[in-house]
């Protein structure tokens, strides 16, 4: 029986892969599936544009195909969910995108979802997924913190921006659950949830949680 969940960071940042691994560490447990994180070496340093999304689809599909026989489930750890449909078309293994998983999880934690995105270009991409999921009426707002992926490790600056935009989503848009719109924001989830006093969903944790459930029922 296969018991490995493979979490793929589609950008080439090893630092982000380490952050993802740290975020999902609480989901590892004795007798549970092995959860491994992998960096897509061919990926760009960060996925911030439609062009970045397009460049990783083929290498992601090749990587999944090469590892399918030894993997029980895949997690695509970029909030753009690049190539998610294409990956699902070529593998029999359950495959989870972190954006889709986070939004579905958020539905169970609140009535109105606020999304904290990295850049305006990210905000522009998200309606495609939201429309496909049929949850537009449950999205309170999707606002950018105006920081690129390489800027997220500036902890003071990043948290100040997250806190500012989270407050705006709460007060002006009536969001009662927040979704972090980038895997690189995971290190701030607990602090932001404590500050806001409403649920904050980490997308990598959401997707890995679903993958664990999928491997337990297959």
C-alpha cells in the first residue's frame, strides 16, 4: 500500500519549500502517511504572473508522471493551482491544489471568505477558480498585500501588510474567515489568527489534510 503524499512547490525557491514543510509539520503523525516536500527545479523563482503559471504546467506533469507509481497523492503547492486540471488528467492519484483546498475548507469555517493575495495580478486570476467552484457569493473580498514572493521573508513588513489588509477585509467586507493566498504566507497564519480572532486558513495545511483523508479511504 502506498503511503507517500508528495507536496510539490512549483517554483524554484528552496526557502519556500522549507516554509511549506514547516507549515505542514503538525499534520505528520505516527502511523500516518509520509509527507514529503519537493521543489520544482525548472520553476521560476516565484509564480506571480500568468506567464509564470504557464511555464510550470509541462514540467509539473512530467514530474507527477515520473513519481506516480511511488506516490499515493499529490499536492500542488502554489495558490494559482497551476496545471491542476492537466495533472488530474494524467494521473490516477488524488491531486489537490492549495487554492481550491483552502477555499473549500474556508466554507466550513465562516460565511464570508476574505482572501489575502500577494499582488494585483493574483487577484485578477482568482475569479476563474472561484467561478469554477461556484462560490462567488461566499467571497467577501480578495485584496492584495502588494508584496512579491521574494519580499514575504521580511517578517515585520509582511505581517504589518497582512494585518492591515485582514482588518480591511474584516471591517469593510465583513469577512469572517480568511484565506492566505500564497504558500509563502504560512509562517504568519497563527499570529494573524490570534490577532484577528477569526479563522485563518493556511492553504498548504488545507490541501495536505485533504490528501491525508484521501489516502486513508482509498
